């Protein structure tokens, strides 16, 4: 009995890793992703010159609603989705010509993007993909501080985009895990300082995440 039990476990693991693909889901789905966002150091410019801003890594989350395309669709193999994501990174330090000082507060980005995902499907449950997304992001810098003093009192909305890659794993025909990487960027946002001056900065980030999608 023990030997039969062990053989059943081995067979189950073999089917999980090498088994044929399950019936492909076609139609609408919803999902959620959770991961880590690494906001790149940003170069900023105001009336007094240039300075650099460094941020701490932070968690991010996303919610998606989309559509799985049917096999051999005229627009390609994959899916189309609308994605909302929140990223919020703490300002760690700010470096001026005179030297580096401590930062404070968070730079928060709320983005809404239309993603087009091209997939490669075969007889495996694993399906690699590439992704491109376009949309907009609302950046909130109103809480940023330098040496305890306010740096910005402003929010702005800018054009946003992302490129990504990853792999799906089909748990069932309607339930999938997503392991992905994203490069996210925006056009350079401009924020107002407390004294009325304005500064322009960069916004680029890398992230890795894991997600779960449910088709219906």
C-alpha cells in the first residue's frame, strides 16, 4: 500500500510538470498581482540646478480585468487586459552639489494601462509571454521632504507605459498563476515646490510579481 501511495505521488508530480496542457480558457477574466517595486534613482532639475533623488524598494499591487483570446485568433495568440497598479516608494535621500541629505515621505504612482500580451502555447502547462502596456499615471509627490522640510506640494498626471515578460502556469482551464517582470516608465513629471518654484524629474521602475487570474 505504501509503495502504491508513493507511486501515485510520483505520477501526480510528473503530470504537474510534464502533463499535457489543459483546455484553454477563452473569454473574460479577473486577477490580482503582488510584487516588489524598485524605483530607479531619478535626476531632478529646478531653477537652482540639478539634484538626484534615491528611493527605497517597496511592495506594489495590481488588479486586472481582461479577455483571453481564442486560439489562432486573427489578432494573435494571447490576451488583452486593463490593469490598475499602485506603487508607493519612500524617498531615501536627496543629493545636491553640496552633498547628500536625508529624504522623507512617499512618491505614489497610480497607473491605469491597457496591456496587450502575446503568448506562446504548446502542450505544456507553462506559457511564456511578452507584454506591452500604454496608459496614464497619477503621481503624488505632496508628501516628499528633504531634511524634514517639504519638497513638493503637488500631484500630476502623465503618460505611462510598461514592457514586460513572464510565464503563466495553468492550474485549471480557468485558473492561472502569473510570474512576471515589468519595466514601468512615464514622461517626466513636473512638481511645484512650497516656494512656488517647479522641478522636473524622472520616473522609471523595475518590478517582479506573482499573480492569480480567474476566468469566467
